[in-house]
C-alpha cells in the first residue's frame, strides 16, 4: 500500500493476484531498470490461461 506523504491518505495498492488468491511476491526485493520500471517476482497463486481484455485471468 502507498500513502500520501502530506495527508496520509491511501493512494495505491499492489495486488499481485487481482482475480485470484494465494499469490505473493518472492525474492530479495524489487529490481529497477534505468528507466525507473520496477520488476517483482511473483509465485504460487491461482492461474487461468484465459485472459480478459486487461490481460488478467478471467473468471470464465
């Protein structure tokens, strides 16, 4: 979760399995490339090979 430094209002949440359960972030921590992109290794959790329009597993 992330919060505003001035108001402490929640401004973001990272959910590694938005349409599933039991997944988590693995490893020693995130990696960041030269452009500022952050990469995380996820593992376990549910898997569905059918993707919706957002490229997330569908419930079909």
